[in-house]
């Protein structure tokens, strides 16, 4: 496969290509489920607080423990999915998430909803989400030629930011009118619609790397991490992503405490501070392909990855009033704009850099590490915020983020090696 070296210089000039009906179904399914997720944004903490009367520790456990345990559960699923056809797995993961979420309104209606059930549902959804993302990356690579991957990933990124802008306000209104359980139901329905859309895409899919009857070997569990760590450019990108995402997300609860508590911002101001800057994600995702065409994949990856680290430190200087609100919006706009460029370029490079028979394991290992690292850093920064104050903890995270560009690849990638043949399964 000789496209590995050329990919750093970007696709040819011209209009974005048509990606076909099957990609259209996949894209539509992604948009539907993403909108459902954002409609239900904040629903689980509200259910815990209003219905189950949980305290701050319980609410924090929902996000951190649920995500961490879900990531652990997903570890064996990546290698298992690698040797299955991906489209049925995508449909199954959507249906699993739908069924898990529907247990919430059912239990609520019967008056038997518990905190443990909320936590278990979040674990199942987190594990299914990681597995779905890994399988969808592998499926996308079979749908499209390498030159179209950046266009596809930019469309996913644009859709993600669009649903980020639209979903929370609509979800907030729905929660106000109908309660948080209603938005959880809407999220469940979105996964059902996504499953139907993916199933409707049909078409032939290449057979799995090993026969479906083959047993999963113990060594398969670590193959994704081995592949990442053995690649000279995937390895730094992997650590950069895990540390950057973890530190950014770790400051979000502290920023909420600072803005909604000590600084006295109204909830609508807090929502506005993060909804409006999401427009930067739309702009960044539209700029990704033209920038790669002009400057090359490697340069855009490194420059956008470095620039996104400059903005969060400004949040430590947050003050009350209009000036403070504008400061948050400006910092978030810069951060999200750079992420809007970086994310599709990084996702495309990761797919191009991974041989076909290892895509699911690699993406699964990547997602498990990122999600578990984010949960760990969120818990750690919660403790740190209690000890030194939220503003100081936010500032410390911002300073550490300034060092994350050192983890970006230092050189352009060499040509992608030929795929390694999969060992034949041992006879039963």
C-alpha cells in the first residue's frame, strides 16, 4: 500500500466528491444518534439529583465511574469485532444502546428506578459507544477510497458540531416541559433510527480478517496498543490526544462550579458561553480539506494541534460580568475552531496509517485509553479543585496543555508498511 507517504501532502484540488448512497446512510445515522445524545445532555445528572436525590459525589460518580468501567468492558470487544463483519456490529451496538436507555423510562414509570441502574446503563452505553466508534472507522475504510476519507471525516465533524449547537437548547426546553426522562427516551429512539439507517445501507462488505468461527486469542486484547506504540507517528499522536482530551474535559465541571457558583452567571449565560463557540467547529471542519490541499496533512495536523493548546489557559482569568462571558466565549471559540480542523485530519491520518486488518483493534484501544484517561483526570481534577480552588486547578490544566504540542509527531510519516498476514486459527 503506497498511499501512506502521499497522504501527508493532501488530496488533489477540486470540489468535494460524492461519497455514495451507503455513506449517506451511515452519515445520516450518525447525525441522528448524535442529535439524540445532545438532546439528552445533562439528563442523567438531573435524574440523579431530582428523582433519586443524589449528592455531588453520586453525580460525579455517574460520569467518571460509568465511563471508566465502560471503557474496561469495551477492551475485549475491539478484538472480537475485528473478525466480524462491521455493519451487523454497528446495528447491534445501536440496538444495545437503545434497549439500555429504554430501561430508564420503564423503571421510572414503575417507580423502581435506582442509582445503580443509572450507573449500569451508563456503563453499557459507554462500552457500546466505544465499540461502535471502532467498528464504524473500520467500516468507513471499506466504503471509501483513501482520497475520500478526509471529506467523510470532515462531514462527521461538521455534523457533530451542528448537533452540539442545536441539541442542548432543544433538550433543555424538553427537560423543562417534560422532564429529563423524556430526553433519555428521545436518545433511545435516535439509536433505533440509527440502526434502521445503517441496516438500510446494505451492500457487500469484505469478509473479516479471520473466519468468524475463529477463537479470539488472549494476545488479541493488546494488539491495538501494540500497533499504536510500534508506529513512530501514531504513538505521539495517541499520547497527545489522550492527554489533551483528558485535561480539557477535566476542567469542565470546575468551570461550571466557578461560573454558576462563585461568579454568579445565570444558567442561560453558561449555556450560551459554550453553544455559540461551537460555530467554530463548523468552520474548522469546512476548512480542514482546503488547508490540507494547500499545506499538506502533516503541517495542518501539527499546527492545528499546537494552536488548540493555547486557549484553555485563558479561562483561569475569568471574571464576573459581560467581560467574563466574552472571555469564555473567545477562549472556547479559538479552542473549538482549532479542534474542528485537527479532528478530521487526525481521524483520517489514523485510518490511513492503520492496516485494514487492525483498524477495529487500534481504534478501540485508542478510544478506551482516551475515555478512561478522561475519567481519571476528571476525578483527579475534582479533588484538586477542592484542595486548591477551581480557578487555580483550571489554570494548572491550562499550563499543562501548553506542553501537549511536544507530544505531536516530529516528522512526516514514512510509507505505510504492507499489511501483516493474520496467523491462521488453530484447529479446534
